[in-house]
C-alpha cells in the first residue's frame, strides 16, 4: 500500500503506550501563555490523552523571518509532553506560509478560475506547483526533521494539513507550466492529446504544448476532457507536494512513519484519495458531521471508505469535533451520546486513533467558536466529562487495537473519476450528485441491517457476492472486462442510471447507452430522460423516482423486468431490470429512488445474491453492525442509529465496555456496545 518503507503505524515512545488505541487532539500551545501548558498536560492525563498533533499552523512562530528560527518553545512543549507520557504527531508546519514569505514572494499565491489572486489573511494561500514555495517549504521540513529526528516523543510526521482544502485548483502560470508537463507525460504527443480531448470540436486543435492552458474562465463550456484532466492533474500536483515532503522526512528520519490528513467527507472531492493512500505509511482522515437526515449514515459511509483506503490496516482519525463546529450556516451542538457514538463508529471501521480539533478551544481567531476537548467553560463542563469518559472507553477497547475490519459480503464501488466526470457541465442534468447516490445505497443497506463495504474500482471484486456501482460513469475497457468476469464468475452486479457512458477520455461509448455495460445488462437506451425539478415518476413497486429516467429497450430475451414505470413519459417501460449471466446476474436501476425507495429493489437483490443481515430481526435497520477481527476473536460493534432503545435479542458475546451487561438485551439510544466473540475452530 505505501510507497515508502517506513513502519505502518505510530512509533509509540514506550512499551506501555503500545497495544492501545490513540486518543488526543490538535494541540496549539502557541495560542496560550506558558503557565497554561502545565494545566493542559495535567488535564490531558485525566482525560486519557496519549497523543497530540503539534505545530500544524506554526510556521510563522518557528520561522519568524527568512533567516530567523525560534525552536525553543517547541523544544519545551515536546519535552513537557514526553515527560507526561504523551506522544507527538509532529506537523511539518507547511500548511500556511508566514506573512514575510508572501510579502517577499507574492508569486506563490494561488490564482482562481476567474484570474483573481487569493491573498493572505486566512490559510493555505500557496500554489501546489510553485517552485518558490516548494523551496521554502522543504527548507522548513528539513529543519524540523534535523531538529526532532531523535526526540523520544516523536510518534509520526504529519505532512502539511488537509492538503487541497482551499487550494486544490490553481490556475496560475505556474499551474499552466506544470499542467503541460503532466499532459506531455500522459499523452506523449500533441496529436494524441488532440485525439483524447476531441479538439476537432469547436476548432480547438493544438499545434504545440505551449498553446495549452488550464480551463480558465471561458466564453462557454471549456473542453470536458480538458476539465477532467485538470482535476486529475490538480490531485496529482498536491500528491507530488506530499511526496516531496515525505522524501525529505524519509531521508532524515527513516524510522518515523509519515502521514497526512485526508478529508473523506461530504462533497470534498478534489483529491483522489484512493490514489494518495499508497503515499503514506498509514491513512489519516478528518471528518465532521454534516447536518441532514443522513448525517449519521454519511459519517459511517466516510469511515467505511477510509477503512478501505487503508487496505484494512489501522488508520488515524486525525480530526473530528466534540460538539458544534463553526463553519456551517447553523452550528448545532451534539446531543448526549453523540460524541461517543461518532467516535466509536470510526473505531468500528478500523480507526486505531481518535483525535479531535482541538484540545483547548481558542479564545481568538476564526475558529474560536469551534468546539474542543476543553471548551471555553473549562474542564468543569459536560463536554470535558464526556471526553474523559471516551478516554476510559478507548482504554477498555485496547484489545481491538491492531485488528482488521472483517470484509462484508456486499460492496458499493466508489470512483473519483466518475465523481468528477459525471458532474461536469453541459450534461443531461446539472442536478446529479454522484456521492449522494452512493450514500442513498449505503443508507438502504443500513436500513436493511446488512453490512456493506465501500471500495474503489481498483479493489478486487471477487470477494463480494453483491456489487453495487452507482453512477459508474467512467468505464475504461479494462474495467468493463473485469465487471464481465465478475458476473460470469457468480457475482451479482447492480448499475444505475448514467453508468458505463464514457471511457477514460470522457468519450461516449457508441451504439447506445449504457455504453460499456450495454451487452452485459442486455438493455439499450437511445436517449436519456432527465426529470425537471419537482417531477416524480411512479414505479409499480409502490415507490417513486426523481432526477432521472431512461427509455429502456430490452435487447435480449433473458432480461427480466423487475419494475416498470406507471407514470411519466415512459409509462409501461422497464424501470429496473436484471439479467442472468453465467453464474451471476447484472441489474440496472434507471432512476433515483432515494434511500427509502431503494428498499424493495435492494430486498430483491439481496435475495438473489444470498446476502443476509447478521443482526436479529428486531435490530436490523435500527442498529449498524461492523465487525473487527483478530487472531482469536471477533469484535462486534453494535451502533444504535436511532434515538430510541433497541432490543438486541439473544446475541452471544462478552461486552468489553460493560462486562456486567454481557449480551444484555437492550441498546441505549445513540448507544454503542462492543461484543467479543471467540472465533470457533
């Protein structure tokens, strides 16, 4: 998984720290007077904190001038933390350049799509492709590595912070130069680029590499393959910066693992984390709950996907919140039980470290209203008491550390190329949301009480009995072949609307939709039928679809119509189909049914594939089950998705969070139980 050869997990500073889960936060001591530091470490010990991330936004404090360095404060806090048994995930501090650097070199500042410079005053104001920024950033990384290589508190290196959160798309001249180099490496010749970009359209044919620009503000729709390639390039440019910092750290501290915090959450889609995962020694992620009816399922979906990006190895929840954040339109605090449930859901999906932003709530600055482990009210507060309870819970979960999440029988395929390409402009509808469709399927599985993995198209398919590929829009020929092999071998594939439409160059597969999947599915569609806002189409399953519909023609005699439209322009035509192929089947869903409308469709698919819920019938749908497995036991995480008590029935196992409640019948509202179940020979 990892490109470098370092350890796969934290380098804990003492034997007593090993074999347990990490617990802590971003720590920003530079925001506080020295006398607060002792109070902090004492409170950390009371809460069970054993690791903090340090120096994330400290460049200006560490290097206040080009040739001035002030490491003494960082030396002191590193020593203080170590003296109290607290390990450090040390940031390279390159996330935001200091004012002296941008004043001297304004050419490092990003330029947006409209040609406007993004000025200092917030954070992440740097171009990923700027050679000047790279020079200064790597100088800082080298200074950090040389100074702290042998410090006993150093458990891991934390490259930058949330790479691409605010600067993923830069349209500057530096970006143009780097984009051309990236394209040359991808296509080799201008003629091949012209073919891939279909530049015969609108007289866009290029004669020289220097004529090519990023897709800046244009008179109409920019070339779609140019847009898709720029998204790929932008992800790669940030990945290249990650690799540059990692190379310095690997040179100077080869025994210290390197990570960076991903942002697998919501609509954060500019970075192809399935591609990035191999560049770090262990995967880290930041996640914040997004309000809405699927808020809890979105958290689980993101944790699930992060666990698969980590390849089943332990991963690090680098940031989440104890309560309210500060950047949503309305920032609602968490309800009782949610702090623990949110945290333990990540653990259930493989997180072996749980950290928050941040330790002490800031008194000033842009995030002063963002919750923390120690709120403005101090340690005599409900939040801090809940934090300390969570610390005790994680200590009790020490046996889970190092175990792997057990693979499910079903999977949802999640593809960054399809996410990017399906939401480009000049498409049948601008309302399509790729991740929402995937999340709807995830919620439908959860409502059925069935475990499901979220995987990438590069993962092996043959482990799964049922494979759902929502809006798998980009299907290269090699992927189409793999899907055909999967189905012929006994797998059950489900594709949805706008799937199989284009190849890797965003060229339509000709002959009718769904293109690369048309023969496998045994259907043919001549024209899409996107739906206007507010329009619904009814199906004879008793559910309704929105957003999309297809005028399906059945192309082979063995296709079975599972559901038909009973309203709209396609009344009487197929809406959901399935076709037996070899030992498996291939099914198609032509409209957006939403999490509830998918229930009867999924029930039929589960029946055909033989996938079943492992939960008692009374708990299925109300409880999420995730299983981590060790050498001699499985650990069943039972997570109450509801605000009501749930009867668990007669489940076997020792409750390692509350032994006196072993296999008890009730799961409290928003509660979590962890049952240890010995593995039978």
